[in-house]
C-alpha cells in the first residue's frame, strides 16, 4: 500500500514538470513543404581561398541558399529579420520592405550591403555579409533604425530556415545555451548572435515556427527542439546596442560543421574575431587577386572585375576545376524541395565549363583554365571517352543525355591550352575524338539539351574538336588518327548545310539554317515538338542563332551568304529591342521560362525569355565580321542586363508589363542568376574587343577552312549549295543587289 501511495504522489508531483517538458517539444511535425527561393540572386560571395568552404547567396533583401561544404549542397532556405512594431504588427523583410543592394568595397571584392526599407516608411535595415577566410562561417552585420520613434520600441527577431544537405525535410533543430543548432546527418549549422539570443524557439514551418507564433500576438514559446521535419529557428538578440543616430546594431554568426560541436566552435570563433576584422581579411584576399586583372575599357572594368570574381567563386574548393553553372535553383526546381534530389543549376556541364575556362584563359588565368580541363578529363570523362550531360561536383552523373558538343569542347580546350602530351592524348583526347567519329555528327541532344538530330552548333563544335584532336594526334605520332579526324572533319564541313539548312523553308527566300534537323534532311518538314508544352511545328519554322558557332569556331566566314540570310531570318523571329539594347530568344516558340503572366515556370505553359549570353555571342560574330562598334554595343547591352548586384541572369524579361512587379523590360527574370556562361561571355567579349579578334577561335581551324580559301581565292566546296550559286550571291552583295539585311540594331 505504501508503495502505491508513493507512486501516486510522485506522479502527482511530477505532472507539472512533465507538462513543462512536453511544451518544450515543438508540435506540428513535419511542417509544410519546403521550397527553394527565387533563383534571381543579386549577391554571391565566398572567401578567396580553399580553406573556407562556405558560400552565401542574396536575393529579395534576405540571405538565401548557403552552400557547404561543396558548391552542390545548399543548406539554407532563408535567413531574415522579423520586425514587431510598437503597435504589435508583425512584419518580415521579405514581405514588408522594399529591397536594394549595393556592391561595396568599390567592387574590389564580393562584398554586399542590403538595404530594406519598410513599405510603411517606418524603418530601415542594413545588412552586410562576409565569410570567414579561416572557417566555414558566414557573418552578417545588421543595423536597424526607426524613423518616427525610438528604435528600442521595436522588437527584432532572426528567422532562420535551414535546409541542410540539399533538402528541406529531415532536419532536427534545438537550442543549446543561446545557440540555435540544426542537423541533418553530417551537415550541422550553428547560429549565434552578439548580443546573444535572449529568446529562442524551434518549430516546424507553417505550424509552430516562431513567425507563426508571433502572428498570434503572443510571446514566442520556448520550444527547445523540433525533430525530423522542415524546421525553422527564431531568436531575439538581447539588448542590441543603440548607437548615435538611433541605430541598433548586432552581428549574426552562421557556421557549419560535421558535428554540432564543430559548427558551434566555428560560429563562436568567428564572432570573437568580429565582423570588421574578418571583413578586412576577406576583402584583402580578393584585392590581391584583382591586381593581375587585365584592364579593359574603363566603363566596363567594374562589371568585368565582378564577373571574373564570380567565376572564381563558382569553382568548388574540394573538387578543383568543378565550376558550377549557377548557385541557384530556377523556379524552385520542382513541386517541393523536401528531398536531396534537386540539382538545379548547382551542377557542372562540360559546355559551361568550356565557356568559363576560355574566359579564364583570355584574362591570363591559365591555372584556373587548366584546372577546369583537368576536372573534365580526370573526374567527368567516361571510359568510352564521352562526358555526362551534367554532374555533381564529385563527377557523379545527373542527366542521361548525350550532347556531342560537350564531348568536342574539351578537345578544343586541350589544343588551345597546349595540353598535347602523350598521356593526355592517349587517355583523354583519342577516346573522345573516336567517340565523336563513331557517334556524330548527329547528337542525342542539342546545346539547349532538348532535341536530337543535326544541329549546326553541335556540328561546328565537332568539326573544330576533330581538327584540334588531329593536331594533337600528329604531335604524338599517330598519323592514322590524324588522317581519320581530318577526313571526317572535312566531310562534315562540306555537308553541314546539306544536313541543317533548308532550301524549301517558309521564311525569307526559303534557304536558311534551322535550329535542328531531326533526320538530317532539312527539307523534309518533319514535325518537331517544343519541350515544356511549346507546341508542335514543322521544323523548318524553328530557328535559332546556333549557326553562328560555325563562324566563331573558324569554319565559315562571317560574310558567308547563307550566314547572312539566316541572320536576317532569325532576327525577324527571335530578336527583341529592349530599352537597353537588342536581345534574342534561344529559338522561336521556346517555352522554357515564366508563364505568360510572369508566374513561375511550371514545365507546361512557360514562355522562353531573352537569353543574355546570346547578345554576347552576336557581338563575337559582329567582331568577326569587322563591325567593332556594333560588337561594343552588344557588350553595353550585356552590362545593362546585369542587376543591381552586377549579376547577369540567364534570361531577361521580354516585354512591357508583368503581374510580377519585380520584372522590368530588359531586366532579369526568375531564371538562374548569376549564370556562369553569361558572366564568362561578358568577359570574353570585353577581351576580344580589346584585342580586335575573337581569341577563343582556334586558329588551326580557321586556317584550314578560311585562310586556305583566301590564299587560293577559291570557295570551299559546300556539299549543300553549288559553288556557282555562292559566288553569284557574293557578287550580287558586292554590287548592292543583295543588301545585307537587319544588321543592327
């Protein structure tokens, strides 16, 4: 009986403690679905070394994805402030302020300050970001000022939504002292503040998170833990300092590690050093890198420097040479971000790596260019000599498409970078060149990663790659391969028009290059289905500017009559005059972009917008044609396409008006930003203008297909068009009977 009474007394006396402990566990698991934020980043940074393996992104006034420990693993959905006004209204930076960003430090480092002004006009928030060069930490310096009352009348909270290990679900979060810790496997974050957090809570998105709690008008509940879900952590810095001018200042330290102890130690060590000291070191490391940067025309230098720093920052620090396409996930990457399956654009494409490596080579950074080629050969290349559609930074394939231009570009890089040694030849060059001969010229996917067939752009890369491989074969004494590669390249050069240029098309005079010919008969009128619900058309109705690769890679003259006619046709269909200059669609009826009303791309009702890099490609063509003034205008347009953080997007908005207020005609959309290809294209065009030629054009190719013709004064015998017709057209143009159409503007 005494034992029963004792048990009853213990249960009765412990019930308040049990209830209190229960209250410390967040309800509402697992929370709402996770979604990656907009891809239109206007800030991106990391320390200029390989020791600090953390990268931040900025957009819409908040910090978005933070990558750690490699550039393909995002770990953060959002970090922002919650502001509770003296009247008790709960506001957030993302929803209740207007946003702007400034590149600070005279654009000599990847340093940014966000400015968020309350839509009510009541306050302003300034935030500056750096990463600790010695640790995996992002530091944020925060300043808040109220305009109409004492700033201390406001309550400020930090809202942190982790998405560890590239997934929004499966995170666990807890409070440890005054620190907010989150974990998913071996990815751990620790968020602390100076002054320390006086209040904290851990909850599930949309059900029990701190923001939802505050919106009830009650104080936040001190939930100590939220396990295995889409967690959100909220903390209020205690007694934030008010300085002259009614400013409240505090510092946030967000650090990462493999274990909670490591992440917390990193956060504490960085915070002890302080924002100013770490910022000075962060900037100094970038300053030293800019000392050897080439000088270009003064008005381009700022954008040029930022583009170069962004490209350098896009290289992974563990898998050297792995340069991702963009630190972003366009349109969220799918219906949700719950699982670690979404790569977005934080992956590596051989094609994009070629564009970036040639930009590095142009500015004299031969080491970075060769690291990219090393990565392609040593990490990405398959045993059969081909390359994956794209891969994670460790080389593991993602997409299963075969794009033969991506097999050819490394061959061009090897020749231009002087990589002609026997080991490179036997293990990498020969297998890739043989693969092209055995599988080309038809490609499994074109450069837009959509359609199979005969693509002018892909065939141009194949021809140039084989000519470069032939030279390397000859240097290594393999005369049979030399002959085989040149014979194939010459055959494809003779037949590229026959395979890809229609003579019975409904546009112009009926004779022009197609985007792609699926069967190799461009007069067949084969139906082509545009991806993402773009419709079904006669393939002769679909054009792009891919044929300009024949000029850029030295296979066709810029003033070739068919090139000129195809340009006129393309400009009528895919060129748009924006307020800042001309832009081009990938091809007519493209459906890869926001929906007609500006809402996010859904894979079914999209509208492709203007691609910024195409202005740069057009500029390189115009430079090849001798029109430097027009090429310079394209560079002006690309610079104007950049956002307020100097990041150049994949696509810009193509018309007046949109339901999304942030979309402006000629400004970036929600597409991948910054896009490495676009930033590289800006750099390359700027260098090419300075040198008066396209430096990435392989001279061995142009010497074979252009200079030989000039010396002999005899046109190359194209398989698809009679020599007499070409000479007649050229003569008519010289006499003014066939004027060059639409060359501006």
